[in-house]
C-alpha cells in the first residue's frame, strides 16, 4: 500500500505540467514616480520631483528649510509652464511665474 501511494505521488509529480519559475515574472518599473533630495544635508527632505510615466510633472521646494513647501514648479512636456511661491510664509501662494 505504501509503495502504491509512493508510486502515485511520483507519477503525479512526473506528469504534472512543467512551468518554469522565473525570479521576476512581473516587469518592474525602473522609472521613479518621485525623487527626493536633502539639499542642505540636515537629514530632512526639502526638494521633491514628481513624475508620471517617466515625465517630470512637478517640483516642490522647501527653500528656507522650515519643513513647509514654499515653491512649486509645474511642467508640461518636460518644460516648466507655471511656478508658485509663498513668499510671506502663510502657506498660501502669493507669487506666480509663467514660463
Ligand atoms: Ca534638508
Ligand atoms: Ca519652507
């Protein structure tokens, strides 16, 4: 009986359809959606680049390193088209730049 069970298991393994297993069956995107930098080397991120499908969409900057974004630059087709700045540090943009 034991031998029969063993033979059944072995025959199932042998006749099972072979499917190779690859380490990475899913395609891994190497294009970042966000890049962060610490421009003043204080250990806190103060510069962000945002990408969609590999295209730069927006840059945010904390130019005075107080932990709050105070400048945003928007991109279209890889070129800047609009910028916003919060110069009085109230959290609301008060200066707009058009490229
Ligand atoms: Ca920093
Ligand atoms: Ca700031």
